[in-house]
């Protein structure tokens, strides 16, 4: 656009906008003035929006009026009565707070009806009679209506079919001639990775819709007949390409060459301008060939808050512009491009905005270019109706976008209401200033300047995509991006963005390499022992692709170790010929960051090998690779924190054995290897025999980074005998194990003295209360239960529903529909969300899918797919009985078991009865229920309003309690994990900051030290000197570290807290060699951490240190802690009563005690007692991760100020 022309149009647009605004103010009706006054009060008291959002979001969840009344009362009591309520509404609200709960049967229906009534301004009633009366009224006003049916989340194909039929019914109605459709409402399984497949499904369903629209023409005001109009709404950024491709492909069919339809493009996404060019060029070819035009509706975009959430959680660039100027400039750029005469005849424009300057700009530009006949103005129903009437006096082409919701579907309108409330109160939004605005006000001048600045920027605004990361280019990328060694800052590695065309092309290249045929040369995998690869003279196994079982496709062969290899590997690891254990942390950090770089380059082959070897889908393996990279960057970085403790000397424990599972064949072996190497140990990796292929590729990333094949040895083996030879070898100093609980216990029974870090199984639960967003709950549960075939130790296996939810037939119907629609099949078909099992069902899983226990029924029975014994569809068991086999048994497969609970308290009790404690989920919008659940549920990783799978390094360090953790239970991916594989020696007393001098332990120690020189305590002077440092250090770290919840990331919309909770009752076992410091330090540590303890003395022991415990000063130290006496024989009989036993040295624990503890999976803490509280207090605490999705459809509520 020429500068002179642009400036003239700007002037004319400002003048026209003023005319419309002034005329609109003249046309204001009394009800509209009341509404504007209400909105002014809302904007004057912005916190009212928080209250209103919570009332809208939470008042429709529970069905029982008493429960609704309780929730509403809580919201009012917490935040107060909104200022923007009318005086009468405020009075009624105060009456409700005091009396409403007593008369909830009367008050709640009245309140809910009032909310519905207030929303009718923007959401039309779905009742046919009322809707058609409103449509008729609008027609008489010269307004065309674009109907958008709001409904519940489309989670399954049955609901998608229902919504499609609803659209068809609308198109057949003589009263409706224009509808808007979101592709997510007609296709429940939109999959950006399976792009072509998804487009084909959407195309099929649009074909059905367009056919109905064509066969049911409507009469225009001038008497002409025209096909009804279908407009495709745009949703999130990831939907852009799929929606556009499906739109064009559908209209390219011969039957629709003369049919017109529309599509929305969002100006806040820079990519939209380029997509507009693509669609317009395609539309021009249609016109050139004598066919029908199409329509592009240009909007600013209404999903910004969710786009920000996605960007924050996935560490991706924000897809939309991050500033209002660029959004407005791109809007005008798109309008100007679309209004070129050669373009607009092919792609008519809908100018959708409430900003009078935008509408005036479009009006004047269209008039200037003589294309006004191809332009319509579009606004939202119920928003600034007086302005709409003013504009109609100038232009008679007005269309209103009208959301519709029936009374029983009103809950489905909540997301729309919240999004509109956010949009209309955003600080730069025109509608924010609309109530009472005049053309002489400061607000008007601000908006005019905003418009003029955007006009100046329209030629220069960038339309380059913000999401441009190319996985293909990473293969050759040698930069240090993301390296903690270079930056000294840890940031989680982003997963692949499958919405990008380059990512999908990259995925196809992986498939081409790894989807082998019967003639392909298979990968030959050797052992790596003592620096050498061993291919020959050993037993070998063949890998077959489980997705293509019937085709007998061979993928790889691998060599199995024998007893000689085991001895040689252990001997080499002990000797450490390349001196890894002598390297400094900085050297280890540099090499492990190089490993991370290699893994980035090998992401594709790691994904491909996991698919070919273990049947894991690309979507599931890709986050694993990110996690592996995170481990490489994080663990050495975390140890730098402890290296700063100059009073401590850390060195590796010696030889670490990493035993990794098949279900996470990339991340878990990588995490174990890196933690052990970072701590300064040599490592032997024994991968699961079902996952040798990805483990082999992974190890090559280490070796190519300069970590020798003596330092990291690769030892696949099979069989219990050889496994025992390896785990029982005396040169192995510690074992990092991930796998079944029984396997872990069997290893411990054989090596009860070994340092064992075991992450074991889980019978994980998700509890859904009556206060849950039930659509969200189903979406989260389905993914948690069936991703990776339910073969995750974190998978939701048990769904516990509060009675109201359990008895809700619609919830059950939706749950089954969602599970039934979860596509299962070959991993090479990207539309499949669930691939093959690692092996045909056997044992507990076989019983689970073939047998119903008493009282159970199939809500969704399992089905075998295509005769492949590895492929089974999701299944759901209903009415599982408390204490039954199904209730307490881990199945490790695609089986979801559903139980009923009378209350949240009952549900928690059922969850805790399993004996496991790995992950747990809660679906509820009531923060009181959050607090109640967090206090009582026994699990290591807690998730609120999100799925129970997908823990991310340092965000949600991973590990459980109970039968889900064998050993110290220190969480993988957390600050303490690598530390446990070091030997620690105190070189000097710890240095700490200030502590509370009135702390009871500090006061007591000060009292005793004052009398130290004058009584019999003099002989313990050294002990009390050490205690002085220890108590201060313990109190300091309790106050600053262990009693605090920490969130290292502060993500938008999601809290990730790491906290420490008491282990519970601890047995402090005294030995005759224990010094007084050894005894008192453990007592003080137990008291500070608050879990309760008992002091256990050998039967005949009598030492000065023990005698002190019975003195007056000793009793003061003990407080309420009891003392008992037991021989080791007696101790083994009561040891199960405690959560942990704390000894003061490894050599002080008898073999009998170790054996008994190993049989029970009880942790014996036997490091020496440290003065340093950061180290010592870890022995009395367990870590717990809590992840909470607190946003609602992107809305942050009262937390918004944290991000402004």
C-alpha cells in the first residue's frame, strides 16, 4: 500500500470510528447501559474476574445442591462478594453465605439459573423454540447468524459422531443457514504426527457436512437460493495446517467445485499470513477454472492464554506474537492482502472484530479498492450490540457469531465464557474500554494511537514462524546450545513439535530407516567388555519387530554374556584402567555434556530402534530422548552444588551396576549410567534383553563422547543364574535397578549388604471427585492408563470414582468412548496411539484380560488386533471390589480398573491399600480437597488435574514409597540422586548461616555446653563440639531446605513443588562403638524432622555414651523418644514396625539384620553420621513431587499477577 493512500485511509478510518462510536452511544438502550455499568465495576475491581471465573467454573460440577452450595460458600468466604454484582445480587449473595447452605435445594437452582440468564447475552439457549425466535428477530434486523454449537469435550468417536449429526441437523433446519465447525468436534483423534491420516478423516466428515449444506439451500433476502454456509473455526496453533489442508482437499473434490465454504485465520499467529497466501492462491485457481469462491474470516485470535501455557510447559517458542502491536499490524497486513481485487474475488473476507478502528480500516480500504461487495463485518452475539446497530447504518453486511448451548449442556460453555472474560478484560483489548467510552476520553486516544502505530508497522511486521526447530539439522549441529557445562544453567530439553512439517518429514525418514523388510541387513550387537567388542563365541538372540509379528521381521541380533564375561567386566570395572574415578567433576561434566550433544544427534535412531525393538510409538519415545539429554546435563550440574561444600570430600563408591528395564529403553538406562559416572564411578550396564538395541545405540553416544569402553561396559545377559553371578559379584559396589518389586527383593536377598537404589512397580490410582472437571479427568486418565500400552510404572491402573461420578452414566459412556477410540496397532502407522505389548500377555496381565473377578463386569472388554499376540486394545473393568485381586495387583498392561468410593476420604483409603506408592492423581477443582488428599495419600509423585505419567527431570523428580521403592528412595531426576553414589568424608565442621536461636535443640545444646567445663561431661567435650556444629547445621537446613516446598521452574499454569516428608518411625540402633555424637546427632535429627523414633540398645551394652542417655542431660536430649533393649535376634522380630533403621556405620550392622531387612524391603541407613545437615537429614526424610495444573483453559485466576 502506498504511503499516501495508507495515511489517507488511516485518517478516514479514525473519523469513521468516531462516527460509529458516537452513534453507538446514542443508540444505547437502558439494559445495555446497566450492563456497561456492571462491566465498569468489574474493570474497576479486576479481582472480581477471579471470583466470577471460579463461580462459573465450579458451580456446575457436582450434581448435589448441598455440595454446590458448600463450594459457592467457600468461594464467597475466601474472596468476598464481587463488587460488580448489583445491590440486589450482593444482598442475595450475603444471604446465601449465611443461609444458602441450609436451604440449598432452593437457593442453588435459583443461583444457577441466574448465571444462565446472565450468560444469555453471549450464549444463546439451545432450546429450539427460544433459539429460532432469536434467529428470526436477528433476521428482521438485517443480521445473518453464524451458529456455533458449544458442547462437551470430544474425547471419543461416538461423541464426534453425535456432534457431526448435530451439525447436520442444524444444516437441515430452515431457520439456520450458517454454521461454524471446529475440526476437534468432528474428529476425536486429531494427531499432528499422523497428518495425512487425520486430514483424510476430517475430509471425510467435512464431505458429509458440505453435502448436506449443498442439498439444503436457503433463500437470500433478494430471493436467490444459495447453499448453506459452513465455516471452519481455527483453534490452537497446532491445528492450523491440518484445518487448512482438510478444507482445501475437501473442496477440491469435483462435487464441491461450485460450493463455497469458509475458514478462519488468526492474525496473532505470524504463520497465518503465509497460510492466507497459500489458500488465496489455491482459491484463485478455482476461480480461474470457473468454480466457486471461498471465504476467509480474519480474527485476532482467542486462544492466547492456552498458547502461553503450551509454550511454557513444553519449552517451545510462543507460537503467536507476544505483543499487541505485531498482532494488530499483521491483522491489517492480512486485510490489505486479502482486499487486493485479484485476491478477494476468489477469497471473500469476513472482518471479525469489535475494534472500531479495525472495522473502519477494512470498510475504507474495501471502498477504496471497490471490493466492498466481497466483504462482511462480523461480531460476537451480545457484545457491544449498540455498536453493531451503528455500523449497520453504514454497512448492511453484518454477521453475528453466536455460540449456542442447551440447558443440560451449559457446563460445556464454561470454557467459552472464561475465554471471553479473559479476552474482554485484557489490558490492550478494545472491549475492555468500551463501557462508557466516548471519543473525547483518554481511553479513546490510547486506542487511536494504538491503531495508528499498528498501521505504520503493517509493512514491516515479521510473518516468519516462531516455531522453526528442525530435528533434521540437529544431526550436524555441534553447538553447545543447552549445555550446562557451558551455560551453568539447567533448562529442560524440548520434545519434538509434531505440528511442524519439518518434524513430520523427519519422522518419516526415521520410519524409512527402521521399518525393515525381510531382506534387510539386521544390526549385529556385540558385548563390550574390558574395552573390546565381543561378537563371536557366545550365544546370540534375534530381535523381531513386535508390530509385525506375523511377518517375522528380524531387526537385530545381540550377543549374550557368559560367566567369563561377567568376571572380566567386574574385574575391569574395579581396576578402572582409564582412571575415570580419578577425574575431576569438571572433566566428567564436560564429557557428559558431550554425551547429551550426541544423543541430540541420535534422537531419530533412538526413537526408531525403540519402535523396531520394543514396539514403542514415536510419541512415547521422543520424550524419553529429551529426558535422557536432561539426565546428561543435569546430574553433573547437580553435583557442582555439593562440590561447593568445601568441608566435604566426595568420591565415587566404586563400581556401579545399572539394570535397566524394557519399558523405558532410552531414558532409564541413560539416567542410571549418567548418575553413576557423574559421581565418579565405573559402570556396567545390563539392559533388559527386550531392549538391547536402543541401549546399544545409547552407549555409543557415551563412547563417542570420550568415555571409554573400560569405564562403561555393555553386558546383555539372560537367565537367573548369570543374573545372580553379576548382581552377586563382590566387585559390584552398588546397583541401580528399575523393574519389578519381586525381582528387586530377590537381588537384595542375595546381596543384603549392597547399596541398592531400586525404582519398582506401582498400582497407581487416580481419584475423581464430584468437584472434578469430568471431561478433563477422562482425557487425563485415558492417557495415563493406556499410553505405551499401560506399560509404565507410573500408569494409572486404578480409577477410583466418588459415588456421584461412579453413578453418572454419562461419565461412564464418555470414558468408554474415549478408551474405545484410542487407536491400537503397528507403531509404523502414526495414527496408532498404542502399539504392541513387549510380549504376549502372561501371568497377572493374562488373568486380568481374560478373567473377571467376583462382582466385576467389562465396561470395555479387551480385543486382540489382527491376530497379533502382542496387540490388544484398551479394556476397562467396572465395579472392582475392595481388597480383590484386581484392586491390589499390578498388571502392567492396557487394563483400567474402576472402583466406587463413598467419599474422598474413602477413596484415599482404597488407594493406600495397594501397598504401592509410586504415582497418584486427583481430579478436583476444590483446593480444599487438594490439601486433604496431599496430606493423606501415600505416593512419591502426586498429580492434580493432570495425568500421572510423564515426569520431567527436576520438575517432577521421580520415585515412590512403599513397595514402589527399594532402598533409600531418593528420586531420580532430583538434586540428591547422583549424590547417593558418592562416598562422603567430612574434612572440617560445616559452615552454616544464621539459625533461630530459640530452637529447642539449639537452646538445649547451649545449656549443656555452659556446664561442660564444670561437671562430668568434660570427657564428651569433643562430641559436644561436633554436636554444636551439627545442631546448627541441622536446624539451618531444616529451616532453609527441608521444611520448604521448592519450585525450580515457576511455569505458567503449572506448579511443580518438591517437598520433604518424614519417613515415619525410625529405629536408631546403637552399637558399642558409637560415640556420644553418633547417638545424639541421630536423636536430634529425628526430632527435628519430626517422624518419631525409638532408640534400640543391644541387650548387654554399657558404654559411657549409652550411660549418658539415662542421665538428666541425656533425658533432656531424648525428650519423648523411648529407649528399648534388643538383641539382634529380638530386633529382627520387630524391625518391620519401622520405616527405616539408622545405624552409625556400615560395619556396625550385623548380617542377620541386613538379611531380614532385605527380605522385607526395609531400608537400613548405615552411612556414618554427619555434622552437615544437608547430608544427614536426608536419612530421615523422603522426597515428594507435587505437580498441579492450576490454570483453567489458560486462565490463571489470582495467579495472573505472577506473570505480568
